[in-house]
C-alpha cells in the first residue's frame, strides 16, 4: 500500500496572530510553524499502516523552502520520502490541484489530508483532491482500517458516528480519532538523523487558477472586562443582557 | 574549513583573557542547524508532555516516575546523543549534546539530576576511559536506557577532597578479582541503577583507581535509605555500601592509580553540562514569572507595570541570555578542538578528553556563573509571585529548592572558583597561555601616563568592547601581581583567589554576550537585536561593578603604599565608562519586550 499524507505548514496554536499590508496578509514574523494538527493525526495513522501492514508513506506539502523543516519533521517521525511543491499556497483549489498532480504521478492507494488546516480552516482540500482524481472520499474521518483494497472508515457526524465501507483508492479528510493525542510521536534522535538522508523532492508547481483572493482579515473584537452587577439590581442585569450581550 | 585555518582561529582554553575574538568566530544559539533545531523541539516536546505536565509527581518523591521517564528519554534517543555510533549512540557533536542537556533540564531538577548523573558521570568514564571490551559490553545498554549508571566518588570523609577516599580494593588470592569495601554517599541514581563507577584505593597507592561495578545485591552491595533533601526530591540519592564486592580485574577502568584523573576529567565535562542544565530552568522561571506579572493585578494594574518588577524581569532575562552566549561559545570551542584532535589522528576518545580538558577553565567559569544565576532567577521568581511563590502549589518554590544543589555538586562553586584561577596560572607557567607578556604590559601601562583622548565610540559596542579589553587588564594586574607576590603559595590565599575568579568569570560572560549580539546584529540588523543589545550593555555594567569591587578587595589585600595606590588608580581607569549607560532605561526596555512576548524568547 502506498500512502500520501498531505501536510500543511501552519502557525503553532500558541502563536500571536497579526496582519500586515492593510490587514490582507498574515504576519509571519516571530511565528513558529508546525505540522497542521489534523494532518499529524493522519501521519501518525499512516505510520501505523507502515509498521503493521508494510505501507510506504510519502508526505507532500505546497510551500516555499521555509516549509522544509515541517516536512523534514514528518520524515523524522518516519515517513519514507517527502515532496515539496514549490509554490506559495493561495486558495484551497490551488493547493488541492498541486497535491492531486503529485498524487496522480505517484500512484497512491490512500491519500490522507487533514479535515482542515488550523490556520485558514478552508476544509476543501481533501474533497477537491478526491474529485480531481476521481477517488473515493471520506471526510471528518475518525477511524480507518484497511484490508486488501477494502476500507472501513468511521466518519464523525453531528452527535454521533457513521461507519462506512469503501475501497481503495481512497482520500480521507482526517482528524483526531484516527489516533489520539497521546499517540502522536515525538521525533526521536535517530529519526532526526535519518531524516537527513531521506529524499526530499522539490517539484515545480502545475498551472492552476487562483479562484479567490484575500481582501481583508479581521480579528475577533477584544473581550471587555467582566461587569459585576449588584445582586439587587436585576433591571441593570436584564438591560445589559439585552442591549450589550444581546443574549436575551 | 581546513584544520590549519581552524587551529589559527580557535583560542586555547583560557586564552580569551589575552586575545580578542572576532564575533564571527564564536558560535551562538542562533547558529543551530535545522537538525539541531529539530532535536531541540523534540526535547521540548518530551519535557512538556512527560515532565512539566507531572511536576508535582517529582515533588512527591515519586522515584519510580523518574525512572520511568528516564526510560522514555532512552527510547527517544535522548540518553545517547553524545555516545559514538559504534556503541549504539548517535555520535553527535558537543553542541548537540549540550543542547539536549539544556532543554531537557528545565522542568524539574529531579529529572535533570538523574539525566546528568546517568549520561555524564555514570556513562562518560566508560566511553572516555574504558577498554574496547568494556565499551562494547556496557555502553550500548547505557545508551539505550536499558541500564542506568551511577558514579560513586564521594565518601563521608571525602567530599571536595576527593582523592582522600577510604574505599579499598584488594586483589583476590587467585588474582582474578578485586574485593571492594567501603562506603559511598550522595550517590545519584543509586536506587535504580544497574552499574556503578566506583573509585577505590589499591593498597597504599597515592591515587585512587576507577572500577566498573555491576549492581548485584548478592555481591556485597547494599543501599542506605533515600536521603531527605531540600530539593530534587525525586532524584534517587542514597548511600552505597560495598562489602568485599567481587569485581573482575578486567573491570578496572584505565590503569591502576588513574582514578583521580578519571574522576576529575569526568567532572570537567559534567561542569559545562551542568551549566547547560541550568539554562532552561531559568527560561521556564522567567516565562512563569512574566505570565504571572502580566496577569496579577494590584493597585488596579498588572504588576508588570511596576518598575520594581520590571527590574527583576530584566535582570533575569539578561542572565539567561548571557549564560546562553557563554555556554554555547565554549561548547563549540570544545567541539572544534575535538575535531582538530581527530584530524590530527587522535582516537575520538583521546580527542574528546583533551578537547574538554583544554577548556576546563571555561567549564569551571560556566558552572559557577550559571548555577548562581539560576539561583538568583528562581529567587526573584518567588519574589514576583509574592506569597504565592512561597506556596508549594506553584512551580516557583520547587524551582528555587532544586536550583540550590547546582552550586554544590560537580565541585562546589568555591572549589571551581579556585580551580579556574589555579588552572589558568598553571597554564601560564607551562607556556600554554602567555599571561606574563600581557601582564607585564599592563604593569608598564600603569607606570605610564594615561591617554586623555576619548576614542570614537560611535559604532555598535565600540565602547563596550574597549571596556572588556580593559577589564581583562584588571585580571592580569591583580593575578599577575598576586603570583609575583605569593608564587606557589597563592593557593593558600583563598579569599584573593575568589576575588580574582569573580573578575575572570565576569569577563568571560560579558564578552560572550557582546560577541553574540554583535554577530547577530550584523546578520539580522541592529533594530532586530535592540533588546539583546540592551541586555549585553546591562550585563557589562553589572560586570564592571563586580570587577571594580572585587578588584579593590584583592588589591588592598596584598599591596600597600605607592604600589597599592597605582593599582587602585589602574583599576579606576580600567573600569571607567566614557558614557555612563542608563541602566534604568535599559532594564525598562528589556522588561517591556519580555512582557510583550509573554516570556523569554531570545533563544528562538
């Protein structure tokens, strides 16, 4: 089985978010980048397939040279080869188009992408890849088992789970549940040393239209201080809840 | 880079005192390669997940958890970074070794002590002095964490005077074994180790001998109870009793009588690693203290807005920054020296020994300085937390207690202070570092008429670098005159040695910080390094004050009359600023940056 794990290079969850160029660009200054958590759950599950079922695992990302530490971390965790598509990611279609092109040439049986990246939260990439490659697709996937070419996937739905039988070739949009947080792997020292020797292919981007462009980003309004209302003053409480909080 | 050019640029140990270094020639944390950065990230993830999240277990004397986490560290390869690949290790360089030691040590002193005792003094004597058979037999197990090591040097009557131990090793009648008997104390990892490095005396030998002793209770080895300690509560510390313990003759380390040398050289490495182990503890305390100061409101404002708190945060961050600069500078010097030795045909073992020994002065300097800084920082951490800091519910209290041991083990700070100056004087006598020439030049300068011109100090650090040069002269003046006066008896004048040592320490640290910042300002721009520039200036200002004070104490202790007057004048001249830095403004600038970042971010 040949697996491609699509990796998005995203700001660490503790990063301070700022914008530049008139609130049209994310300010990467001082920001640390990590493997998108949804992708990391998928990568960890892929490692399980590698170790238990002899799968080969490749990882791919769309990004400039600055994203290489992130995919090299995936190699240190245990992926066999990495592919960097040399282009700045723009919108979801652009990214999916690039990854689909790489996937098509690589002959993968299973493509794992995160359900969404935690930066722009587009949630489109795995679905578009499946469409472009005409592969089966399970989104919000929380469990995946493979036997031969049969796949059993569990999908999270509102208030419960749905178990789906499908077959390879398959694309999943993965998330927590594929593995748990405690299963996530810290690259060990030997893995880090081995990563240096593994192939990291840089391929040029395929032409793809950019269908959307960022016009403006806004941060959520800062929360005001807590207001304490005197226990006897019910009218003020009602007024605040109605007029300010708009909760009633 | 060819060996030849490397050799030219690389200072010998202690030579920093008489030679100026270009900033491009020192290594800084900002020079880590991608692989090292990844190692650091892995180490931090391990600490956050396995140690920091469970720090209260370490406080509750959960010795089993220390052992469990040590095994997990072994699985990640964190115990074998320094060990050659031939013996199951990663064979990484000295900087990488220091890096792991640094970042693994911040969460709890219990773990860092277990880690340091195992990877350093528990393993290194075998990798550095073991025979091929000994290395093949023991090192892979120690590297993987299948086995743990402990180091048995100290005895009830032999602490700082380590060569005075009473433990005996007697050759058996058939000549196949030594029978070791004696009492060792303060043995870290004793409760769960599989192997002891034991130092014992054969017959009436002048020097002790090292042995590898497998832990087997049926072989006359018994343990005392866990010691009740001020800090490092979950580091297993017990007495170890040997009662005619049979040790095969082939388990002798190196040669008979070589034990004291092994013990001292293991400690050299241990000292610089201990310095590294006190870095992340500082960063974590700064992070926690900053977070608290940003959130704690008194008099209707977060307490970070008060100057009294800002001054503390600024000094804490400055100490950590300077300590990083000096520690990684020395680490890379050692790594380069090892590489030169290997290129010259030394075995890796010899090269590593000689490489570290070369910088034994710097190792002692770092051990003293960084262990004292971590103490100050944890103390101020408690102060910022106020009453909460005194409570065992916050990590400040345990950080403060855990920090205390660092000034004691791996040679007390007093022993290390004396060693630093003593080794330097010895090196000068042997001709390895020319102190005499520069000291004579300083003497002549004192007799001459000082220049009253003010040099052009407009370039970044122009005045500071000039000042560092002059601070070096203070040491040469004080130590040079003291050597002249007392000769070999100098070692009996301990108070004087302490003062001289403080001067030496401050020079190395202040210079390292300035060089680190200068190098980074050149590549990242002065604006990006504004806070680091402020920290380097603040540290130098504090160093100048310490040197002026300690210099005066030293001079007055051994001189009188005109000679004393001349030296005091010299001291004044050598510690004089043309432009007094506004340290209040510097501290404010530093603290505001740390507050805005929510902690210490200068190692990123």
